[in-house]
């Protein structure tokens, strides 16, 4: 595959990921937002089972787009700041690899909720413990770490863009959104990640256009 074709695919990947993020924001808002406890998670999943499945599928599709997009951005930036772009790519891909696994778990949650509701006694308690573990891992550990790592990668991409021709807006927006997201992830305020489309989409457009030159 040629460099220009790879960059075009990366540009399409970024734009698609940005659009999917906006759709996911609407879907998550429609389901009442984040659950505050494991029991609340089970109740929410039972009430919004098809929606939860849809969220899981869209997250998986978004990550597949980003698996192409971030390496393509590295290819576009390696001539201007290879070391920074490489570290940013690794951080972003590691972060989204963790969240990819969490998306598989989210997709499976409706099945777990059905088993929980159908079980009785000790078996139901076992499903309850499993749900508590999932809730603690996905929402209290993995998601904040994912947001912090991915945001740090975005901030570093923004810094690398200062020396490139991918646009000053993309550079400064990446550094700003990435820095805010990194702090938000460390503090556990991970909804800040929904600012990412404001960077994904213009970067994707610029990457696609650069590949056409």
C-alpha cells in the first residue's frame, strides 16, 4: 500500500471515528448517562438492552477506524517529528486497545443482565459479584486510564504538528484537548473525551487532503 493511500484511509478513519463519537454521545445520553453503581448498571442494561448492544458495536467500529488512523498520522508526521509522533502513536494505540476489550465487555452486558435476572439464590449472587467487578474495572479503572493515555497521545500529536503542514488549529487543538483530557482522566472525569471529535474530524480532513497533494 502506498503512503498516500494509507494517509487517505487514515483521514477517512479519523472523520468516521469523530462522527461515531458524536453518535455515541447521543446514544449514551438517551440511556440516562453513566450508572452510579453495579446494581444501577444492571437495571440500565436491562432497560436499554438493544441500545447497549448498539453502543458496543459502534465503539468497536470506531476503534477499528482509529487502528488505521493513528498509524497513518504517524506516517504523515514522521518527517517533521518522528520521535514525538511515534510515542504519541504508541500511547494512543495502547489506550484504545484497553478500551477495545472494555467495549467487548459492554456488548456482553445485556447477556449478563439476562442471566442475573433469571438466576436465583447463590447463582444470582455470583452474577452480581461479576457485575460489581465489571463496573469497578470498566468505569473506575480502565476508562479513566484510557482517557488519560489517549489524551496524552493526542497532546503529543498536537505538539508534533507544530512542525508540520497539517494546520495550526489541529496542532493547538490537539495540545489543548489532549492536555485537558489527560488531567480529566487522572481526576476520573472521563466525559471530557467527548471533546475528541473536535480534533479527530479536522485532522482527518487535513490528512486526507494532504495525501491528495
